[in-house]
């Protein structure tokens, strides 16, 4: 099924990624969400209008969280602790 969604782009511009507008270097924003059905698809925290990927430069992905360790019970899985 071809949905027309660029999945590589979706995963490149994940929420909490830190970006800057190419038109305003050194002004940092955090990606709020990516809406694949919208044009432009990227919403930034504190910016009232959505943006296109070509308007942005990714600065950092340090705030991204792959999983929440709060839900992991390591004592129930001793092999993971070793």
C-alpha cells in the first residue's frame, strides 16, 4: 500500500528534536510534532506556524527518549542486569 508518507522524514523529525530555522540561525526550537497529513508537516514549540523540513537544521537529538525505564522491571529479568 502506497500512502505517500515519507517515513524516513517522519523518523528524522521526531518530537523533542532540537532544530534551528535556517532563516534565523542560533534561534533554537523543539519539535512539538510531525503531522504527515499536513503541508507543511512540522510543528515547533513556541512557533505559531508549521514548517517544512528544508527550513530546518537539526541541532540535537539528545532530548529524545527511546524507552521509559520506569516501566522496566529489571529484577524480574535478572539476565538483563548481568
